[in-house]
């Protein structure tokens, strides 16, 4: 197997989306939902001797997985794409591909559940906001406003923090939070 590659390279995926973690998670969930039944589709295509459609399906997955930072799946898809048109196809490579796809889907599910818990820490809204800003992660305007509404900051200070976040000046936003 291709264990030398991570299942999900978050740093790469975030770099593709200008650090927008929320968008990356949404795209990963969409990927998971779109490709969760791919092994069954491949079996149907192979049994129908429609190898070109099977190859094209893997080829498309390969491109999308590469762009999202699903490195191990991308590598396995490259190998699977090469053997899918063989008669009979190399079942070992396809089994490895299916196993890596399954692991990747599980990892995406875990990551999305983890993200749901991190959006805004309801018990400590400022701690959640500090964590997000310290990691230089994107925070949506909705989440920022919801968090700031839970504080006793003045409207002026909320506006200053919002402006700093909108300008991606997280250091200033953190400074404003910590000095008040």
C-alpha cells in the first residue's frame, strides 16, 4: 500500500483554498458523498465490460483527490487507473484502491465531526475564537459575529476585531481580544 502518503494533507488542501478550512471541509464532505459508492459502481462497470467508463471514473477521482490533498488515494488511483483496463484487471491493486478509498472516507467523516465541534466553543466563545485565530484558520463572518455577540465587548471593539479578521490581520484581532 501507499502508506508513505498521508490520507489527508490538510496543509496542502488549505493552501489550495487560501486557508479556508470551512470550505475545505465542505468540499471533502461533498467528495465523500460523491464517491462513497464507487467500489460498487466499478464492479458493475467491470462486469458489463465497460472498462473505459471505469477508467474515466477513477481518472476523475484521481484529479479531485489530488486537488484536495488526499495524497494516498491520489497515488492509489494512479495505479488503479493503469490496471483497470487489463483483462482481467489486477484485483490486488483494485482491492488496495478500494481499501484506501474506504479509509479516506472514514477520515473525512472524522474530520468533519471534529470540525463541527470546533466551530465555536459554546462554553468559552473567546477561547474557540483565539484558537482559530492562533492557527491562522479562516472563520466565517457568521461564526465571528455569533462569537462576538456572546461577549461583553463594546460595539466599537467588536467592529475593530471584525475589521482585523476581515483583513486577515489575525495578530491584531488577537491583540484586541487579549487586551480587553
